C-alpha cells in the first residue's frame, strides 16, 4: 500500500491537532511538528490511540529559528522518500515587536517566512507524490493587511492586529505565486480560511486581539469545525487539480485586498527567495535520526 504522508506544523493543539486526528483516521501517515518534546509525544500517542492501526511520527522545531526549520527538513528527508501533503498550520500573535535569533520580526518569520521556507525546501519531495498538496492557513484578517516594501517586518510601525494581518496577506500572496511556480506539475497549492476558531492561541491573544476575540466569540467555532476545510483540501478528490485558490467552508472564494497584485506577489517572492538562499548557506546540518 502506498500510504499518503502528511506533514502538519503547529499540530499539538487547536486546528492542527484536529486536522491530524481526522487524517489519521482516514489512513494517512501523519508527521506532526511541535516545539515541546513532551507535549508532542503526548499528542502523537493520543492520535495513535484514537485511530486504530495508525502510526504517527513527530519532528521538533521552534519556528523562531531558521536553523531548526532547516534541521526539520533534513530529518524528514532522512526518514521518507516523498511527501504527499504539507499543511502549514503554525501561527502566533506577538504583543510587541521582537526579533528572532535570525534578526527577522517574529510574526513575519513564524507566520509567513517559515511557510515559504518549508514549502520550497520540501518541494522536491512533494513533487514525488502522485498528487502533492500544499495547504497554507491564512485568516480573514488578511483583507486588512498591507504590502509596504519598507514595512514588511513592521520596521516603521508595529501594531498587534495590523502586523498579524500583514503576515496573513503575505501568506495569501505567496500561495498564489507558488501555485504559478508549480504549474505543469502534479502539485497544488491553496489557502485555508478556518474562520474564527476557539483555540488557545486566540483565547490568549494579547492587546487588541483579546478584545477582538471577546467580541467575535459568539460567532466562533470549535477547533474541530475550524479544521474541516484543511481536511477537505488534504483528502478530497474534488480538488485534485485546483490550485492558487482561497478556501472558506470548503469552497473557493474570491480574495479581496488591493495589495494582492501580480507585481507585489512577484516582489515578495523575490525578497523571500533571497532570504531563503541566504539562510541555506549558513548551516551545515545533518539529520536528527
């Protein structure tokens, strides 16, 4: 049996965990990515116990470290020969502007750049699948995001909600550009809007996001419901040849943001590719086997 392999980031809680649980029950080989070893091992065990006959693997990485992202890729490639589904699910809020060890603004690196890196670093393995899929989680707030070449990392202005919205816009732009890059291959790339989901990340959101979370709580859904569209895009034959789309409630919907232009998407791609190339030369890594 040619078992489908699915790698999910941010899979120890919330939407990512529910997505992993559901796909394991569908027979996928699940590889979850977490930051804390004890928590990640506990979630691995929980998924295996809830899905008879399933086997779950895990990888550890802190996405505020580009070295650890590269290490994750090296380790995955040492264990597997292909990747069928990559779900870039990880996301964070930050109460203030902080730089990572790589000197990138934290939300920019975790919410956007890590998705760009993982997708490109694993693309050769995704192309080995008969129907490779990349699924990037965005948010409805992308519509409020801005693409300002001089403020991509909140250099001029940091505001919790604005910075988060910007990173989610970048995710939408990147998804559409990558879909163009892989045209003619068996790989599809799509966005997911999970809606307003009652996750720990949202509940513990700082500042204005906490107020936003409180106001929108009556309209929010459980992590199980928030995961439905991710599960659909990962497993449904209906979307075998659908790429470059933004999905909400398992349906493709139009994107609405004046900054999401072909020129801006190409510019963001070029900037991000230079950042990837720069980091790739910094580490001489061996897989953690």
